[in-house]
């Protein structure tokens, strides 16, 4: 993001109550493994509801670099992986996003080989890919490391029982991708239960894979010889984007209707907002929130799904900065998830951190300041805080935010916010 490149920032004029309707985009966290899965069927996949964000664009770049083709037609992407002829992901593209590691499972599944470097992305704590590699080894894949490159190779993939020491979403998805075309059956216990894994199971089964149990802590993958060449799939809505708009409405005392969403998948966030005094009505694919003039404090502990999502922690903390009383937050997933707190303090928030616990003492008002995003969700937290601030807020490093949100500024502006994107140089 340095060195003559364009530097984008948001200028946000706060103090406007959010009102109206907003439509949620496709899920970032479901799109990335689904895009990776298109390598396995060695043919055409048509994807609908892919969010237009930096991370999906990077995944498409990697597919093209490997020899695949990606065509965008209206609102759908036509991906053809029949001519993919490489299994090495360039260091430059790996460095730009951590989620690119999900391609390893798909490449190993198809070629019995993958070469990649350690991935980049948001620095929110130790997210070692060792968990992925250790479980690849259990499937009979040899791992060697050479000058920063990780080389995975095998003659065949053997179905195996794998007990995850932590229900990692990425590791669960990578094992599923690697095991689809394995010999025998793979059983994952202590698997991650996120809805995005159900979405991955759905598309793979549509391709002819035999997977059951996604959404529970035990997933069974029966290896098949090959997958169907042509499939179409509609990606699920983004539950973290849904939560972000709920928090935007809550902090501004707003009243909005969120469309194209799944309330069940975000129920821990809804129940905490209700505890804070918001009135929330849900339908099958819709949520309406009516926020009070003053929110009440609530306590939160982040947990793997179906607990309170770690991706919503920073955004919810921003919302609680002006709630009545003191809220206690416990971050159980990532140890560096509080980096954004210093930026909120610049805006007048009162937050004390001790280890994984944050005490958020509500203040009467936040004040606009010059702040910068340190990671994707921390950046979204600053946007939410700025919506309710007096004076203007300048948020730098918004490239992080653009990694995971499609048209965040436009969507908030349609609800009555005042957000401008400014290009500083480059």
C-alpha cells in the first residue's frame, strides 16, 4: 500500500441517523473457498452473488495465473479451470491475502501437488498455517520447506480420521478440498461449524462430491474419482456485513431494513443488540432494527460458531463506546484483535485492555479525528464509530476495508450517512 500507489481514505461526517433499506452482498468468507473449489471440477463453474471486493479479485488473479479463465458477465462469473496447468502460487499474490492458502487444498486434490509461500493479509494475531500442513500430512501428503516456499506433494491422498485441536475454519475447508478426490473416507472431528462451510459442502456436492455433516463438528468426506465439469452456484449473503449494518443503525439511533440476509446466522449479534435496547424484527431473509436513543452496556465473549463471531468484536466495541455503563469484552480467538482500540481512543472512547479483556466505559459523545485502519474489521469499526461522531473523521488505510466490503460507503450513504472516498496521491 506504499511506494507511489494510490492511498485511499474515507472522510466521514458523523451525526446522521441511518434510515432506509440496504441489500447485503455475497459472503467474503464463503466466496474464497468456493472460488478455490472450482479448480477441482476441471471445467466450467458459474458463480452468482460474488462480492466485488479486493480479496475475490485477488483469488481470480491467482486462478488466471495458474492457467484458468475468469469472465464476468452481468452479475455472474464464469470460471473455467480445464486448462489450469500450474500448481505454484506466486509469492506476490500469496502475500496480499492470507485466505489464498485455501487454494493449497484444491491444488493438492487435483494435482497431488502445491507450492506456495507463507500468506499475508491482516495482522490480527498468530494464525499459523501449521494446522493446515499438519493435517495435510495425516492425509499422506509430504510437506517440505525450501527458501520460504512450502512444497506439498504425494502419489495419492488417503482418507483418514482427523481430530482438529482447534475448530479452525480454514483448516476444515482445506481438508475438505484436499479429501474430495482422495482414496477412501476422511472424517474430521472438532470441525469448524460456520455457515460458510455448509456453503462449500453444497457446491462440492453439486459437483458430485460426497460430503456430509457441514455445520456440525463432525464432517465426513467420501472420496470420489472425479467431479462434474459444469455447475452453477449462488453464494450465501455475508453475515458479517449484516452485523456491520446492524451496528451502524444501533450507534446512530437508526431504523433500517436489511435485505438478502439470513438472521439465524447472525443470531448472537441480534440477541446482544436486543440486550442493548434495540428492537429487532426478523423474517426469513430480512432484518429490521429500531435503535433506542441511548444504548445499554452489554458483555460479550467471542467464541467459534455458533458463538459470538470474532469478526464482529471490533465493530460491536465501536457501537458500545457510547452505550450507558461499562461493557466487558473477552476476545477468545485472536490475540491481536484489539489493535484498533488506540484509534477509537483518539475519537474520545474510554477503553481499557488487559490481556484478552477489554472494558468499554460508555462516553456521551465521540469526536471525529485522524485515524487509520490496521485490519479489515478494525477498519469497519472506525467507520461505525465515525457515523456517530461529532466533526469529521479521516480514516486512512481503507484498502484493508475494501478487502472485505463491497460499496460500503455507497450503501451507508443511501441510508443517510455522509462518506466520501478520497484518493491521496499515486
